[in-house]
């Protein structure tokens, strides 16, 4: 089974968006996938941001049942691959959970890049669309690497 956990800050914009996109991409895969999300500073139980839901819905992706949750050791240990939206998230997880450091990457690293996925929270719908496009492009270019690193 492939397992991927996306991590951002509040778990209401970027990580749920990436989760929805990868779930849609893996939907027709013959392999089993577990794809979830969490946040480094998430408040448990909040729905995804309205603009995140809107942008995904425009692409036929529904994550309305998604609720935010904070990162925990137990959660991280249950995933083969942990993809963060920012370098700071990666560094924080690697410092706090050194035994899991080799499972943690930034999303941009999956496509051979470096850098952060900007947080669209508080911005206009266009910012959410730009975030969606950036994440979709990285998932397309990095899918083979994600598949390799997320496998049992």
C-alpha cells in the first residue's frame, strides 16, 4: 500500500488541496493508496477553507468531509511518506521526530525543486487557484517519485 500524509500549517488550505488532488490522481490506480493531511498548528475539527473547497469542486474533487487535525507522532508513524508545504514544516518535523526524518520531504522536492508552496489563506480566489495549479503541476511531475517513496 502507498501512504502519503500532506502537512501544512492549519490543515485547511494547502494540505487538504494536495490530498484531494492526489486522491483524484490515484483513484484509477490498481494499487491501494492512503492519502490524508494534517497541520503543524492545526485546530482539530475545522473544515477546509471555503475557497479550497470551491477550487477543488470546480475540478470535480470533493473533500467536504475533511476536518483539520494536528500532527502527532502516532499519525506520522503510520505513513511511509510525509510531504510538507514549506521548508520550515519539514525542518520542524525532522527536529521533533528525528526517527522519522527520512520520510519527510517538501512537496516541491518531489518534482526536483526547492521552495515553499505559498499559503493562500486570506487571499482572493485567484490565489487559491494559483496554489491549486502549482500543487497539480508538482504532483504530475513528481508522481513517480511519490509512488516510489510512499510504497510499503
